[in-house]
């Protein structure tokens, strides 16, 4: 079996050193990957809807207004107005 191609490749490439681990680059890339996930986008919509609560989210959902998805996120899965207000006051 002829393995001269491997010997030639070793000569051409020479000695290799492992790349140093850069923690800041690793952390930044992980954060960007997490921010692009569907869960992170839903969480951002919920925060935006909660901070910009313009009126009643239930009405927005029932009338299928332009921001019905944000209103549904603001409700946090609950359609009881009193419960939603209680949750908001506790947060």
C-alpha cells in the first residue's frame, strides 16, 4: 500500500498547533445563535407587547387586529382578564 501521499502532505503542512480558545468569541457566537431561535423571538415579541400595551390585548385578539400575535403573547396563554392583570402586577 502506497502512503507516500500522506508523507508528502505532512512535509508540506509541517507541524500544526491547536488554535487558542477565545472565550469572548465563543460566548458572542453562542448568544447570537440563541437570539436567532424561535423561542427567543417569541420571548422578544412577548416583552415588546407587554411594554407597549396599547389597550386591551383580548380585544386585539378577538378583532384580529394587526398586532394580534403580540397581544396573544402579552396574554401569556390566559384569556381571563383578571388573571392577566394579577400576573402583571406580580411581575
